[in-house]
């Protein structure tokens, strides 16, 4: 009788079998390799096409000269600057290798195989992935008729096993926005011992917000996450943070790697906080471009809904086909198949030149269907 030799997947911890790697937007290099084109435009990862402020680049270049040293493991200078920026104590801040890591640290710290994490079915997919990775049970709540978070249904889904509730505001990929007053009413109705992540990766693009969520929202388990990847233009550096109750943050900090935020990212983020005017000027440009893109999609009968992020949503029954044909034109977009929206493509807002090139390529592709 032949002996069964277990595969590595069988040897891996049980949740590995249900874990699928996050599929990022295709890189420019990959598309150029695949198509043989000499140039391409990436509108697939909601990056900031204008880049970081010049003073931020200079600060990072200077930090490179000390890159033979480990970074400050506590990111003291940055934490203090963020504390001042948000008017909170530094011990309420958790820094991560992207806000993605902050989400993962919180989920690993509070959820396990006996517990549940509640999120909206079409919310940022990392909540589901991090939940599976932690061996916990994800409860994906159906979104409302407008693809937004259905807070009443999410509240109804909370049980004695729920440890974490995740909300993305604005949400990626649906671009929906919740009012802070509605979030606060939801927080008031939630049990006090649940961790609530309010993920505000696109916060800076929301000009409708009347109150700053950090000052306005309250719940003992609330952690608001923000990132330097989007409006601050530091996606490649990987740096983000969460603000929550100091004791809760101290628990999550135990899961942090010793030097999880590199020194170049710390220097860049610190300098970026001083470049508010630059950041806001470029956010205004991006919003102008976003609204133009939405108008253009609307005129073509392709706009799914208004987005509150730095991306727009294109709906067409042949979206998957359009995605492939656009790649042949050197345009990298993001299909929303993993979110069960096979007829939708997410298009990040680029520079005006990139957006014009996108519309030209789109018109060409549509004419060939
Ligand atoms: C809603 C949302 N949250 C968090 C993230 C993670 O961003 P980062 O890890 O770059 O801070 C993203 C990235 O696209 C996002 O869309």
C-alpha cells in the first residue's frame, strides 16, 4: 500500500486552503511585457497620479542616506506629529506597513476560529482575506440597494461571537459614503465590547464631510484607519495608521513586527503632514478630473453610480471583455469580478492626459464590440 505523502497545503494551518492571495492591479511592467507595447497607463489601484510633494521626496532621499540603520521601531517623531495633527495622545496611534497592515494587526489580535468578523459583502476585500487568515469566521452582510453598507442589516448580524465590525467610508470598490451621524447611531447601538474599524483610506477625497470623524465618532472599540497611500501619494512606501483607544491599540501593537514601518516611509509621511496645502490642491484636481470622468461615462450611458473616492465605476454587460481589450490599448483597469460585479470596471482617476487617453481608448474599444 502506498503511503500518502501530505502536500504542503495539507500541512499548512487549516485556513490556508480557503485563503486566496489578494489580486492587485496589474503593474505597468507586466502589461508592457505581455503586450509588447512601449507605454501604458495604470488606472487600477487608486493611486495618486500626481505623486508626493517635492519636499516629501527630498525628505525620503535624505532618509535613504541612513538606510543602513534600522528605523525607529516606535516611529516616535511621526506618531507625535500625527497625535498633534489629530489632537489625540500618541499612545492612541497604531502605525502599519500600509493601513492594510493595521487592519490585519487588529483582526489577528481580536478574531480567532471561535469568533466572527462582520463586514459588508462589497466592502474592501482585505477584511474578508484577513479574517480567513486569522482563522475567524467572516459574516458578509448584503449591501443596500445603492451598493452601500446596510448598517441595520450589519447591526442585526452582530452576535455574541462578533469581535470586529469593519466599515469602509468611502467604500472601495463601490465608492459609497456613509454620513458620520448614521455611523454614530450605528456605534451607539453596537455592544460596547466589539472592535469597530472605520476604514477611511479615501477620507481626504470627501469634501462633503461636515465633521472630522476622529473628533466626532465615539465607541470604546472604535479604530479609525487612514493612509498615506492615496491623497498623500505614498502608496509605494506602504504607510498607514489607526487611531483608537490606547489600551486597545497597545494590544494590537503586540502583533507588530519590530520594525514594521521603514525609515523612508516614516520620513516621507512626516514631511507629507506638513504639505497639507499641496495635498489639498491635488485632491481638488483629482476631484475635478473624477467629476469630468463621471460626466463622460454618464454621456455614454456607462456610469454605475457616483463615487466618493479617487475612482469611477463603469458598467457594461461586456465589462470583462472591455477590460481585456483596454489592456491591449495599454490601459490597466480593475475588473470587479472578485466583488461579484462582473459587469463593472473600476477606473482610478489619472491626470487629465491619462483620463483623456482612457476615454479615447474606451471609445475605440466600444466601437469594436
Ligand atoms: C478601503 C481601503 N482600505 C485600505 C486600503 C489599504 O491601503 P494601504 O495599505 O495602501 O494603506 C485600501 C487600498 O486600496 C482601500 O481601498
